[in-house]
């Protein structure tokens, strides 16, 4: 019974890790779309607006670069979290097997 529970929990954790990865991919894609829009707006604005103003081309391009960098960082972090989740699931199986051996040895 305990083995089935651990197997179920492992499957659940691995499934959640996959969902975390999928969410990271979606977030990166959405950020990519926004980066492209900001880059286009920055190019279209060119030198329009006051220097250093919120809607200046340089400011929009800087925002696009910042968003792209943060999206890359978030994608790396999301992948690391998913990997740690999977490692934890494997550790859970290993610990369960170790406990089962200890219980079996104590019963002998």
C-alpha cells in the first residue's frame, strides 16, 4: 500500500513539474510577444517625444531589452524549479525503498 502511495505521489510531483515547465514556456512566449511589440513601438517612436520621456524610442527599446532579459532569467529559474521537483520525486522513491528495506530487516 505504501509503495502505491509513493508511486502516486511521485507521478503527481512529476506531473506538476511538467506543468511548471509548460507555464514557463507560455510566460516566455508571452514575454517574447511583448518584447517584439515594445521594439516595434520603440522603432516607430524613434526620436519622438521628449528626450528620456516615457514614450521615447530609446526608453521603449530599453524596456524591451529589460523584459527580454527578465524573461530569460525566469525561464532558467522555472526549469531549475521543475528539475528540483523531479529530483525530489526521485528522492522520495529512494527514501521509501530504504525505509521498506529497514522495516523488512527489522521484521526478520
